[in-house]
């Protein structure tokens, strides 16, 4: 998205204000935002979440740790090592690419890797594959417990299909 003022540079500052019960959006480049008197009050302050996450993700130094840091998002090329340094992901596909590692991190931070609360209505459609996967995993666990291995194999194949669709 280009800056609304200069129409040359990429808009990096997005401001939303309500003026007289009307929503006003501004999308500006850094230079035009500064000309209008906008500045980031946190610009010179280090991002504390990044430091916190970095501490939790310190490279272990063994081969597994090195391989973990080298994991790469197929969409933007961002590595898990980049995430562990900055505490930020490169794009939306990074969530899928680093899913397992992020789950482990969430478990460490929150005690759980699952959200238990309200779900925004706009993402209900996007959550269907995740809910289906969760249900299939539970059915797979039960089939294995009951030693119903034919059903377990069928469920495993179905889970694999879902995974390939999402990461296709």
C-alpha cells in the first residue's frame, strides 16, 4: 500500500482515528508521518517481548538446536532463528511453517497451546480445518487405545490429507 500523501513510498504507519463518530484511516510512509507530526514513542525503546521470547528460545548449541534455527518459511524465507532473535514472524505463513515450535513455546509461556475463550466471528471459516484436525486426532487416539488399527490408519491418512491441504 502506498503512502496517501506522497503516493511514492510504501505506507509503514497506519493510524485509525474516530473523528465526530466517523472512522478516519491514514496510511503514511515514515517521512510523511513525521511531516504531519506523528512519531513512534517506542521507536528507541527495545521490544521487551522479543527479549523475553529470545530468552526462551536460546539456541541449545547441539545439532537439533542448529536445525531448529535453520527452519525456513517457504513463503517469505524467514527462519526460526530470525524469529528467536526478534520475537516477530515474517508473514502469515510463518505460523504454519513453525507450527510445532510455536506450540511448544506457547505451552511454555501460557501452560497450554490451545486458546480457550471467544473466537472472532471473522475467522470461524479459517478455524474449520484446525477444529477438524483436533477432532480427528482425538478419534485417532481413541482408535489406537481400542487397538482398532484399521480405523487408526484411515484417520491417520485423513489427517495427512488435511495437513497437505493446509501446507500445499
